C-alpha cells in the first residue's frame, strides 16, 4: 500500500472505531489514538520527503501511486506530494490532534460529533494528497458537507442560519469549481484527469484559459474568503464549536489557497498572468476590509473571524503576485495563520466555557484570574500582529518582499495598501488584549473562575511551540517547499 493512503485509511479506521465505541472513554480513546497516529504519520512523511530531496530526487511529486477508478472518464485514485502538500498535511495533523483535546468535554451526542469531525478531517487529508482533478474535487466536497451538521447541531447563537449560509455559499463556489475542472479536462484534450499530465501537455488554448481560470480561482477563492464572497466566514466561525472553528479556519480555508495555486495558476499560467490584476484588487480589499471589520467587533469569535478574512486574503494576494518569493510567503502564511487562528479559537472556547460570554465589554482582568490562558492569548495576539520570533513575522515579511519585487506602480501600490493591514491588526489586537486581560475584574463571579485544565494545556502548548518553531526556524519550512515551485510556471509568467 502506498504510504500516502495512510492519511485516508486512518480516518476510515477511526470512523469504524467510533461507530463501535461504547462510552465516552472509548470514544476519546479512539480519537486520541487516531489523531496521534495521523500526527506521527505526518512527521514521518516530512522527514521521508526531506530525505528523498536530500538524496537528489527532484521529481515534481514524490510517493506517487495511480489506480484507475472509472475508465470511461479516465478518473484515477492518483496521489503524490510535494513540499506544499507535505506542509499542509503536517498542519492538518497538528490541528486535528489539538482540536481533539479542545473537544475533550463536548456534549451532547459526543460520538456523532466526532464521526462528522473525522469525516471532515478525512476530506482535508485526501484533498492534499490527490493529484487527480476529480479525486481532489471529491475530497473537497467530503470536507465541506460535514460543516453543515457540525455547526447546525453543535454550534451556538444563530447556528442554523450560519450553517445554511456557509453551506450554500461554499456549494455555490463548488459549482464554479466543477465547471472549471470540466473545462480544463476537455479543453486540454487530455486522456486523463491527472493534473501533472495536463500540465505537461500545456495544451489549453489561451482563449479557454481566460474562461476557466476565473471560474476555478473564484471557486476556490470563496473558501479562501475572497471579497465579496467572504460573508459566510464570520457567521460560520462565530457559531461553530471550538474544534470545528479550529479545523475550519486553521485548515479548511487553506484548501482555497492551495487549490488556487495547484490548479488555477499551475494549469493556466498564461491566463493568470493576464487576469491576475482583477483578483488582486479583490484580495487587496479583503486584506484591509477584514482588518478594519475586526476593529469594530466586540465578540471574540467575530474579531478572530474577520482577522482570518484579512490573513487569508494575504495568502491569495501573495499567490497572485506570481513570483517565487511571494509564493513561498503564501505557504508560510497558510501555516502561520492555520496555527495561530487555531490557537485563538481554542483559547476563545476555553474562555467562553468559563465566563459564558464572548463579549469583550463584559469581561476584564482575566490575567489575574486565569494567567495561563491570558499569557497564551497574548502570544497568539503577538503572532497575529507580526512580532519577530513568531510565525506571523516571517510569513508577512516574505509576502511583502516578494510583492515589492514587481517594478510596476500597480503592484507596488497594492503592496503598500496590504502593508497597512499590519497597523490595523495591531490596533484591534492590542485593544482586545488591554480590555480582556488587564484592568479591573468585571464582576465577583469572574473571580471564582479556574485556569486551564491539563487537556487544554496540551492543546495550547502544542500550538504555541509550532508558532514559535516557524518564527525561530523558518529555514526548515523554506527548505521543505523551495523545490516545489516549477521553474516553467514562472518562466511563462515572466517572473523568476
């Protein structure tokens, strides 16, 4: 069996184990065992991949396997990974592992919750290892569908509205995406849906690229919170349970940026070069609008949700700069945002579980009451605003340096506009930290609250170590992804 199939097999075994489990201890045991196995597999894959690269294997995709599924449409179960895929698998495994601990005491319907959570995880892992267009789309849909029930049943607030809005908007994006994939397949004249073989043919006429590129980029961009199709994100995040918010913002939204690069730009570089300015304007708006919107919120989840719109906008913004430095920054930003937003949502869930409110006007002085959670929140905030030594600084600096490599005024003006988001981010982060953690305690009831339990410390410490690891040792991740970007793409784009 191909090693990559482990990332689909383990969630399938977890689903079977959960179905057979009786009692909360058995359910937790299955989840911890499965999540730990996925994390170990991701770490092993990372070092296996680096070993292959250090041994001189410069193939575009490693650990390839192809099994024909449906001959009439040339659909195959085709898997393979490069540096980006390995980085995304590692991120996903970390979020699933920490999200399991964040859901330690979730009730009611604990088994059913973890069944849907595991199915969502399987879709994410399957998407990142796939190199067949149809298989990628199938896993993409598997990752989206569980969100409706996870929010609608186990969410809070306007959960039915948020679940319906999220599902309809993301399914709308999927419709554009499916049309784009079919257009790529038939337009390329290929006898396979393998994206590597379609890219080698390089046979999609420019006129057709100009049709399929916007549809494909828009289809993935909806999940990446592209303006003006971002409105599902704040409501969805605010209503979702803690671990679902962690997985959704930390990993699921990364499917958008990954798909935009892997399919839209990789397969249609000429159209990307011609039409990228349109989406560059929209992503520039996302970056600044998301940051400004976060400034006026009082709900902790809405603040983090709009912050995610801004940070995910930076990912698409960097991808559209169409050069290797900015693209490297985009991948680092996906890793950085995935970890720090998961940390934010985990902490917000822990605070809400104690105070029973997410309104910052009804909280204060938490540093005196729960110092561990308060310090963790400060670390997450510093990562978000780009403090050197943490992941946000490395990612954003790489993006802005790569973006400024363009000599024309259009790209440089939008780069300067995007840079302004750093200042706006500092405003809302420092505002929240000052109001939430310092100053007088809000009321006497809050003085009786307890600090983090062991499972909460396990989740937060793991995420903080990863955020600091990227910030202090960025070369490890740069080395992981540096050979991923095909020189032929940037040659077509006229960049280096």
